């Protein structure tokens, strides 16, 4: 059980206890820790002007006596019979249909924008103006990152053609956005990057054809809610995937935009299930605010190397806080009961 | 006076001081030293902690630091040779063995000469306690290039580490002509050993990369419970038994069509693997356990009750109990066909600060000894390329090395086979 989730439950219990206390006249001067534990209106003798006794959890038929125990056990990951259990009941997979469809439309719009901006990038490369080409690259890269929730679901080959990174697999297979990035920031003649840009345009066109058919499962989608920014922290803010352009802040800003989109589509599902939604939205808003505050005067995102130490710490810190809140999302959206793991048969 | 000679001088002054049971006699210009073994009673007079007196033999058919128990601390140091002749290279390798033998068996630090730098850095005080120190020397494929005419001596299965998918190897943290693995109980023992080894080879071997490792403490519940890695899971459970000599012969020691000098040696695979621990800590408990295939607390295979239980993959062909892509299942499928692929792991965890994004740079110095890296380590590694855990790790460095057989006595040194005709 996460600490955050624990805190939420404690807070809920405390609120319920206060409601309970409010229902009991004369109890306001006796609210101590002992009274706040069960979160129910305890039986009071004598002065009950409501003339009712509240023996069940408010708004439910769950016995007040067993409720606290049940909650405590489920928070520990087991139910009353000792089986593994989630602290929330699973939700049906079909309720993901609308959020995923909405997200797919969003991604398709960004894929169209990417294709347009790749064309602009090719024009700039042909014209031979490095500064203009770098700006065009930056725009196209941000477009691509807005696909956040789907890029891992594309066929590997297409992923590599769009934005493969030079791993030890070698330069031969290195093409796509990062290949052009390398050339633009290491002084390669801009026209020498035209073949890579042409290949990128082909890949972008293929992306537009592929997107409508990409399978996105509820689990994929719920997981993406936190993995987009996990990738931003691991690969972009560390600079490891953008070693030439140092466009880590730009990439993180795109990640925040797409994560807010994903969380927005999931809001109806998250509503009322613990506090993942509120915590995520708060942290995302704070991170957005921090990012806006480090923007350069001309509106561009600073490169990682342009950040002062204070700015860097604020971005890193807020990103880490956001990831903590988002990590509660997948568990909150579980579509299945916890599987009971079969026992290993004893040796014969 | 070069450092080796300084040490001889040190030993000589000790002998003349008659320093108890540790008196050592010089045996002339051959470089070999004879002397009575350090005496526990005498040592106890200068060492308060008896664990510092634990001693691992340096000489033998195999090098120490392979089958010997893992002390808590380690440092891996990759060196490149700038020696201009084979003789210089051999001299520096001999130097490492000589110092390793002395330091690992315990020695008194004698009085320093007045006008020369002291022969020992002295950071361990008056007595260099053995402290379970082992120094293991291994050679990289690059040492067998054209520089020293050693191509014909190359162990047949020694290659540069091949590229695995998802590796992000930093050349500044990978490869090397010589790898030195230093293990001991205490960090200062290691630091001292590094100081003495490095200055002993100055001018001939230069540092390429280094990384410090540590063992998580033995926290039970049983004395034989495996310790945890930094993903908090027990690691090393399925290691083959080092006391099974026949098994070691099949899995660890070089065999087959190898140059004769390699007998008793083994291939050493070192991989510096960053573990993205913050990311890992944000993953649900059940998902973590299904990625590994084990219970996090007990280390038992999922569905089992104790760590060393057979996971019985054969009774779970569809992955109902342990997912088909779980780490333990891909790493060691426990089938007749994969039994010869097993490796002897002897890794250490590392912590080396924070990265540019403010994340902890923690991970695993994966170390494996095996008879044939292609048949064993690489085959396993390629299977693991599809495991879900790959999202949480990034291999950043390391290399393939060959750990020669052990030195056969004070006149011998690790790697002497290179110098024999």
C-alpha cells in the first residue's frame, strides 16, 4: 500500500469521523484520537436528539463494527479470507472505450501536424539555414512527443524510423528525428540530412495510416498516464536521448501536455476512486506552472544547459512530485480482480 | 626505486627490525620472497576487529574472487596498457600479483625512510590486515591485438562484448585491456589496495574506468538467504553450487580447444547496469513480483513458500503462476536444453551519486563467470531482451574478460602464461 493512498484513507476516515461527531450533540468537546478511528457515529446514550442510532457506515449497509477492519485489511492487500485483494473494486474494461477513442483522435491530429512540420523541416534543410532548420526540427520533435501514449505501441520498425536512438546496434540503422538532430547540432551540412528527412516524411505518412489501427488496451492506456513522464524524466531531462539539441524541457513540456490530455479523458473513470485524479491534476498544474516560469523571453523552451541550477531543481523536483501522484493512476484503474496465484504442487 | 623495490626494501627493514612472526627474508633479485606466515597472535596485537584477520589464499589452481565467498565491498578497475614492450606489460602484471599476494595475506608496515616517500601509503596504519581481500585479474580482448604479439595466446572465446539490444554502452565505461576486481570486508581495505596497485603499475597501466560495489547485508531470515539487489528482490538464488567441483568444471572453467595456458581460468562478464530505482519504486507490488517471478519478501518463486523451492515451470506451461516473460523464467528456464547455459553470478550493487535529472544513479555491477560467454551469458542475455524489466534498467558499461588461472606460488604471477613460449 502506498503512503499516499494510506494518507488518503486516513483523511477520509477523519472526515467521516467529523461527520459522525457532528451528528452527536455534545461530542465536540470529546473528539480525541480514540473517537476518530472507526469513522462511524457511535451509539450514544441519553442526549441523542436525532432519535436514531447509526450502526452502519453512512450511506451504506456495511456494519460499522467490521468496516474499519475490512478497510485496514484491504489496504494491506488482503481481504478477510486472506486472499490477495486490491483496495478498490475493478472497473469494467469497456468504460475505457471512450477515453481511448478520444485520445486516438488527439494523436491523429498531432500525427497530421507532424507530417506538415516535417515538410517544413525539409524545406528548411534544403534552404540551408541551420538556425531555421533547428527550429523546424524542434517543432517536429515536440509534435512527435505529443503522441506519447501510443509511440510505444507502434510497430518497432516504425518507431525506429520516426525517432530511433543510436544504441550499440550501430549507426547503420540510426535514422529519424534523432539522426537529423545529431546532424543539425554537430555541424553536418544541412543538405546532407535531406535523405534522412525524406525517410522521416515517409514514416510520418505511414504513422498517419497506422494510428487508426493501433490496438490500445485499457492496461496500456492506464499505464501510459504515468509512463509518458517517466520517459521524460529518464530520457529527456537526463539529456540521454537528446544529447545534441538538449531539448529536454521542450520534451517534458510536450509530455505534460499529452499527460494532461490522457488524464482528462480518464477523469470520469478516476472520479471518486481515491484521490489519484485530484493529486495528479494538482501536480500537473504545478509542473506546468514551473515549466512556464522557465520559458525564455521569446517563448522558446530553454535547453537543459540554459537552465540555472535553481530552475533545474524546480523542474526536476516538480516532475518527481508529479510522477509520485501519477503512479497511483494505474492501480486506481485496475480492470481485474487481483489474480490468485496458484500454489506450486508439492513434490510427489 | 620503483614501488616493487620499495616493497622489498620495506620487507627488508621489517626483517632487520625482527618484527615478530612477520619477519620476512629477502631472497635476492628473483623477486620471490620467502618468509614465515603471518602469525595470528602477533596480528591480534595490532588489529582490534578479528574479522580483519580473515585471509583468502592468493595462490592456487584458480584465482581468488571467483568461487570464494563475496565480502561486502568491491571495486572494479579497468586498465589500459601503455607499456611499450611485452616485457613492461608482463612486469606490471607481475607487480599486481606480488602486491596482491602481500596485501591479501597481511603485512606489517615498516618504518618509512626519512628522505624518500614512504613505501606504503599507510592508510591502514601499522598493519595491512588481510580483511578477506581478494584481487582478481582478468584480461580484455584488446590486450591480444598487435601491440604485444599476443594474438596467438588469445583465449578462443574471448571477444569484445557484443552489442545487445537496449544497451547504451558508454565507451568510457566499457572495455579495457586489464580488469582488476578487488573485494574485501571494509571499504578502506579496498581503497588502500587500489592506491598500492595503481602506483605499482604507474607508467604502464592507466585507469580506463572504475566502479565501486557493495553487498547488501545478510539480513536473514536464514543464514543462507540470498541478499537483495536494489530492486529489493533476492538475487543469486539459482546460482550453481561453488562446492560442486564437477559442476564448476562443466560451467565455469575454460575447457575445449583452448590454449594450454588458460587451464584453470574462466571467462568473466562484467556489466554495469543502471537500475532506474525511482521508476521501479512507482510500480505496483504485484507487477514488480510478476516481472521478477518471485515473492519480494521471501524470495520464493510465485506460488511457493521458500526461496530455494523449484519453481516447476514444467507444471506451469501457460504462465498462470509465473508469467512466461518473468525474469527468473527467461534467465533460467530449468530445462534439459538450458542446463549447460547456467552461469556463476557474483555481482555487487552500486550507488554512484545522482544523474543530471536529480535521480539516484544506482544499479548492479553484474559479474558472471562462465566457460563460454557465447554459449552461456550471451544466450541468456538475448532471451532477456524481451522481459518487461528492460524498461527499468539500462546497461551502460562493462566488458568481456578472461581471468587466467591462479598463480602457482610466490615465484609465479597471474597471467604468466602469456610470457611462456
